[in-house]
């Protein structure tokens, strides 16, 4: 079945002249990772992210680190010495070919967690008008082209639909736009990728709204719009510390009923000399029932001072931090068995109610911009890469949904190919109750336990919905 539909898509791509930038056959020897319940799996084996953030040169004028193969070859040797299985890259050139780089990583047993945005092709969170304007078809074409450029590599672990767009207590109004991008990516993957690829958001750890973010990206009737995982950047463990002192024990409690895989998309406070005590806790049974590991920030030393290697004479020299982290990984195997994961979770949490800390009063999302809908059927073609300095934020035509979302949508069409090998998580589920009374409690509590409390009020998804989720 798969080859028939793949051939069909190849023909339609040829017709649109878009074949060049697109990977269609699955490449690599690593087995693709999927999600089930609140964890990641490689086949039947639980998969923990043991990773490092990798963006040499920093975020400001980010370059694609997968195009400089000599440097990458050196760095991959260091990744292996460090003992990691994943790198996170924030910016790549989606017009370039990544076959060689992805093969280098694959041979070293390393997966890629990839951000789908670039600094110039991203949502603009300045205010509601800029959010609305930046959610346009020029932007989504770039996001979809990134999916095309990497979906064919089995060691593409997951996509981040966005990173830290909500970065303060007062810009939670970006949440519906982030969720719409997640939805659009999942629909695109369902239609075009031929395998399940997890999509979710990497959030900033904002005390006032982080728990509402976790609930919001997991809630609602539209399974396309619900994330496949939730991740946050956590710098609250500063050496020397402990599971209790850092408050990580409270977070495990807070998220103990959270239905999606959860991990740290960045960690590694530099307030004092780092002893990387986080590692022993993160991969211990204290946490693995709820967390699936994380990504240490970051590989190269940049002006902000977090790096594990310094560049001298053009080559990467591991520093003391690198050695300490390497020892921490070596001393900390994954728990055996499933680590306490919940595979049977079929609950969908209630959406958080609007409040001063959560300026989202509707479950409606902006409808996909009219000019972008056709990409889901026809493919996106080659991406803009990094050389177009105009970017997408003020380009194209925004969604016809009003900025107040009063005429937005709560359902989206299922575009998944039912014959795709590893299934998909799309489809309209029924009976996930997002009742106002159940979510009322979420608004009141901001301390530990409110996510748990809200999850107490959920309704189990019907059997039909559950079958589609598995
Ligand atoms: C949020 O607060 C900051 C600092 O108080 C302010 O500069 C910014 O304009 C506010 N943003 C919005 C969207 O209101
Ligand atoms: C696990 O939690 C217990 C307390 O519940 C604590 O004493 C122990 O140090 C923790 N283990 C790790 C590896 O953090
Ligand atoms: C939403 O309302 C605006 C007018 O406020 C209208 O122009 C637009 O077409 C409507 N969009 C949808 C999806 O109904
Ligand atoms: C899926 O497979 C069935 C038969 O096995 C076929 O009739 C159908 O057209 C296929 N659907 C797609 C979208 O490829
Ligand atoms: C979600 O689905 C239920 C059951 O079909 C329905 O009663 C409810 O109104 C839906 N909620 C939204 C926000 O669409």
C-alpha cells in the first residue's frame, strides 16, 4: 500500500516541479521513534531523550550546522564520547539537502529534535495584530518545507512547532496561534509524510502560565490540534541541588497525570559551578514515570556562557563541563522496563479557563490561511532557506478568522493517509469533555497540583477515539 501511495505522491510532486527539495524514501538504520501514552518508544522499548542543544554560532544569525560536514564530523565524535542519543537544532536551511549530515548522525546512533521555525520565518508575538499577520501562507510554506526536508530520515525524532513564543506573563494570547501551527503541521505530516512524527511545543518555564500551557496544548476536541508531547526549558535546578531542593519533586507531582510525553527541551543552570546533578534525578524512577529525559543546554560556548566545548583554532575543545556531564551520563543508565510510563492513557484534559494569567477565552483557533491549505494536498515545494532576509512575518495573506477568534474553528479535516505504515494520531475524536466547570479549577490554582486537579475532571475518550489515537 505504502509504495503505491508513495509513487502516487511522487507523480504529483513531479507535476508541481517540487521533487528536488523533498525526501520521499525513509533513510537511515535507526528505528523511528513514536509516542504511546505518556512516553516515547523505539519499537517496544521505551526511548529517553539524552541530548544536547546544538547551534554553533548561537541563535542571533543562526546558520545550518548540518551543512558544514567537516565540523559536524568532529562534533559527532564528541557527541558519542559524551554518550548522548539526541541533538536539538533550532535553525536549519530548508532549501538544502541534508542526506550526508543525517547519515553521519544515524551512523552514530543520534536522533534529531528539530525546530520548524527560523528567526525570520516565525510567529511575531509583539501584539495580537502581529500574531495575526504573521500566521500566513508564506510562513506555513516554510514550516511545511522543513517537514518535507526531514520527514524521510528515520532519525528525525520530532518537530518543535515553536519555541518560547509565550515568554512573559502577559503574552498568552499567542497560544491559539502556536496551537494552530501544531495542528497544521500534524495535518501536513498526515497527508505528506507517510509516517507518524511527533509534533509539540517547547515552552519557557513561566511560573504564572506554564501549567495552563501544558493543559492548553493537550486539550480540545480536535486531535490534530492536540500536541503529541509537551516540553519546557527548565533552569530551576542550580548546582548544588537535589530533587527536593530544586522543586523538581513538586513538578513530578504536578504533572503526574499529564497524558502526553513530557521532557526538558533545555536544562543546565549556570549560576554556580555545574555538577550536572540533574542527570541522576532525570533518569531515575523518581521522574521517569512522568518525564522522558531532556536536552542539556548547550554544545558550543557562546557569549551567554552555557557551552560544553570551546572553539579554538577552528576545532571544538571539550571543557570541564563536558567532562562532568559525560561522567553524569555514564553513571546514570535508564531505568529498566518501562520506567513507570503509562501506556493506557486515553484522557484528554479540560482546556484551562480564561483568567488574568491566561488570556485565552475560547477553544477556537484561527482557520488555516486560505493560501496555505493547498500545500496539505499538493506538497509545499522547496523552502525559502536562510538567504531571504525579508522573512515571512509581514508577508502573504493572514487567516480570514478575526483576531478575536470569534469566528474561528474547533475542528479540522482529517488529512491522514489511513494506509501510512505507522498510523497517525489524526482523526476527530468524540466525547472529550472540555466542560467549563471542570476547567474552572485550573484557573484558580497556580501552585503545584493544578494540572493534576484539572485532569481529575476529564472524560475518557470513546473507544473509537482511542483506537485512532493508538
Ligand atoms: C508585557 O509587559 C511588558 C513589560 O511590562 C511590556 O513591555 C509589553 O509591552 C507587554 N506586552 C503586551 C503584549 O502587552
Ligand atoms: C529520589 O527521591 C528521594 C526522595 O523521595 C531522594 O531521597 C533521592 O535522592 C532521589 N533520587 C535521585 C537520584 O535524585
Ligand atoms: C470572520 O469574520 C471576518 C469579518 O470580521 C470575515 O471577513 C471573515 O471572512 C470571517 N472568517 C470566517 C472563517 O468565517
Ligand atoms: C488504502 O488502501 C485501500 C485498499 O487496501 C485502498 O482502496 C485505498 O485507496 C488506500 N487509500 C489511500 C489514501 O491510499
Ligand atoms: C466537544 O465535543 C463535545 C461532544 O461532541 C461537544 O458537546 C462540545 O461542544 C465540543 N466542544 C467544543 C469546544 O467544540
